[in-house]
C-alpha cells in the first residue's frame, strides 16, 4: 500500500469526513460512498508513550454494505520532544512500512490496514486499522493461560519460519537489527544505569541475579551482536507481549498481533523468551516452557527450517533472558513512569524475569565466558 500524500492529521481534531472518505477509498475499505460523520473515543489510555490511539465510529451517506463501522486510528505523540526523537521517528516508520510492505505476505494475523503514512522530517504519522473488537486484549499484569501461551508461540513460530533467512529481510530499507551498544553506552550501563536500578528496586535481589547485572556491562555488546546481527535471522516482533495480542472469544476465532513499531531482524527465539518470561506466572512458565520450546522447533521444521537444534535454541533462549533483563534494568532505571507502570515493571515483570534467570542458571552462562 502506497500513500496519497494527503496532509497527515496530528490528532482526531484534525480529521474530517472528507479526509476519512479519501483515505478509506484509497485503501479500498469503502466504495463510492462517503463518510458523513464520525464519533471518536480514546482507546484505553488514549495517549501512550509513543502515540495516541482512538476508535472512530463511522456513518456513511449513502449507506453502504460491507464497510467498516468502526476503525482504529493511531497518531504520533502529542509531545514534541518524544515525537522528534530519532528512535521514535524510526518506530513510526517501521510500523507504517511493515503494513505497507510486509504484512500482506506474513502468516501471522494482523489487523487490516486501510491507510498509512509517515513524515520522517516532522515525526507525524497516521494509521487507520481494522477494529478487532470484540476480540479480547491480553494483559501482562494478569498473565495468560497456558493454552493462550501455546497459541501465541505457535503463531510466532509460523511467522519466524516464513521469514527465516529470507532475502527480503535485507531489501526492506526501513528494517534493521538492534543497535549494538558501543563502549560509551556499556560504560553508562555499568556506572549509572545499574546503580540507579538498584536504588529503585532495592538490593534484595538474589546473589546470582546481582552477579548477572554486574557482569552485563562486559557481555551486553556480545550478546546483542549474537542475537541481532548473527545468522540465522528472521523477522521478529520485538515487543511480543500480551498487550499487543488480541484473542478471539473462542478457540476457533482468530488470534491477532498488533503494534509493529519495534519490528526488526534478529534471532527468533528472542520473541519466545520475551513472551514466556514476561507474560506467564513463573509456575505456569516452569510447567510448559520446555514443551512449548519443542513445539516451536517442530513448527520451524514443519515449514522447512533446518540446522537449528534444540541445544542451539536453549542457548539462545538463555542469552535472550539475560538480554531482556538488561533491557528491563535500563527501563526501570531511566524512564519516567507512572506509579502504575512502576508497579508493573518492578512488582510483576522483574520477579518473573528473575525466576527465569535462576531456573536457567544464567549467571553460570556468563561465568563460563560464553561461547559466542
């Protein structure tokens, strides 16, 4: 899908029936009819860290069959500082380009995109997406059932298999791996972020986990290089968590994945480790983790992926847990969260990743000096 280069609205206040008509006609969501009026309501919080999300209820004149009665509109952040950050602009471009260039050939169900555009100079972007209601959104805080976890991993396995070492990964100009931290960034992690993290969470951490944090400044670059710059690579969602998933009311109904702002090249098992370690209660993860990993590899094999053994997967899984712990350290130490967000990260996500790190003896992996 290309864009018509219409003016990009900054918020619902900039929308008009005429603009919506032209955008939806361009995306072939409607025919000759026109949007006559619309109602707008924020979706959940409305304004998130990276942007604004709203549900639009549409009316048409003349009435038309088989047209969307409601759609989801995603806008850039209203905060100019956030909107102008290079990383934020890149996230807007990735999601727009994913829907324009990659979504249609991916086996993972995603909402239909009716219109998408981005202006990299200003940082404004717009997405008009299919409204997936009444499908239910997940919640990291609540966690999920073991069955939902299997659905999520089975679906991402098919997605990874489709893109596994595909030449298309290197044709997408908007796609990259994760940036490898340099010496200055690693020093900043060792000298400032780790200590700030300890001040915020307290020092009542298991000794093994403290050792991982103390060694991460030395190994973080090598781990990132291995997971995001070495083969085999595939397309990863990179924020594969419950808030970005929609589950149907019954097992027969579709499962969808949303929010593609962080999509990148990398090791597929990273998505798996992120999901299992951050979205399941530790007792559920412990019971299902290894069987789900076996399922993941079986699906890769069914779709023709070879030369990726269970031992390789478990090793990459352990590295991914360490890498995810490093990201959580940075997040807790640096970002200005609300009290609710702090509680989720410190009281929910952190204990879960600590449990996974201990279960997989990740401190021993670093003590051994790695094999990468």
